[in-house]
């Protein structure tokens, strides 16, 4: 019936008019077949007891940190660890501080500097989202450097071990983005397209899930294999290099399926790349360098006194 109603206009239309009508019909057909986010029973708030709300976004960060700590303890229990248990406990504090401060400051500076310049108090509203992974990486790195300097440890090798633990938080964070119906992708007609409540009645790529699969699952498997099945942990910089290389490539690719932030639409149009892609290019180059030069740094591997020996 819809096609028949367009028939008088369609038959005599110009090629541009025909293309416009075809595109409209394609979008409407795709919208009927797409998954509606509202039908999935999701809600940004995990626990609501009136005076207190715990959001999935916050829970993802907390769970990611706990899982990362647990995995880090397993890693440093293996021969050749660059730090002991006492250092790992301190590392959790510095890493958490770096994630929160670095992630938030990075988002403010990289993505919405003008908005937060006019609304500075909103910078503290972490519960509303708005964290930059690239800023978080800088924050965690600064925390590692500070801790390594205090205890006389090899900062690059600590980066190797911490890098293996980060995919937990990345995966959970992207799932939280999907639950929040934020950071959705471009319009599409793929069978698994999702209509998000804030994205208009348009089927879109669930790019949050793409990122979760690549930045979380794939990245974890690559680092797991390198740590447990090769001697990468004895080549300082190889694991963290692989981490930022795989993450940078994954983020660069997924950004082609992701809708640019509203305030950065013009930036993406002018530069032909999203902000996330520009920020990923240095990561790709740096990661490749660290991986290719890691074998030169094997002489830096030194035993670290165990907790018992240090206590004695």
C-alpha cells in the first residue's frame, strides 16, 4: 500500500527523487525489522532505593577494577613479576585514581571543552557518564610512574602487567554504554540494528557491543595468549605495546560504524575522521614501536623481593 501511494510521484520523478523515495522506503522497512532498545527491558539504574541510586555505569567501573585487581594478583604470582603483592595493592589505588581523574579530565578536554567551560560544576557529575578512555590511559600511566618511582620498580614492566587487566573494565564499560542507550552507531539496515530511544526512529549499529567484543574480549584473549603461552612478559613493553596497538586498531575501525558526538560532527566532517580515531593514531604508532623493540629490553628484567623477604 505504501508503494502504491507513492506511485504517481515515483513514476515521474527525477533520478534524485527516485533515490530519495527508495531511501525512505529502505529506512522504514529496516525500522520495522530492527530491535527496539525499549523492548529489551534495560534501564540505566541498577539499584534504586529512593534516596540512593546505583547505575550500571558506576557498577561497571567498580566491577572492572575488582576483576582487574584479582587478575593482577594471579599474574604477579608467576615467575618474573615486576612487583610484589604489597605493590599490587598500592597499584589498585593509583590506577583507580588515574581512571577516574584522567578519564573525566580527558573527556572534558577532548570532547566537550566549550560546554564544560560554561558549566564547570557539571564536571563533577560522574554518574551522568562522560569518560574518555584515552584520558584514563594517561591517568593510569601517571599513577604507575609515580608508584614505580616511589618503590624503585621498572615502570614499563608494570605497564605490561596492568595492561593485561584492563580489558575487563573495557568490556563492562561498553556493555554499560549499551544499557545507557548512549554512544550508538550510524544508521544501518543490518538485521541486528537497534532503535535507541535517543537516536530517533532510526535503526543503528549497536557500536557499543562491537567495541565490547574487540576492546574487551579480543584484546583480553590476545594478551592472555601472549602472557601465558609466550615469553612476552620477559620482554619489557611487549604486552603494553600489544595492548595499545590492538586497542587503537579496534577503536579506529569501530569509529566507522559509530555516530560522532553531536558537538564534534563538524570536526569529523572537516577532518574526515572522528576524534576517537585521531586519538587512536598515536596509540597505534606507539604500540607498534613497543612491540617491535621489546626484545632489546630483555636485560631490564630483574627479580623483585617477595613480600616475605621484604618483611624480614
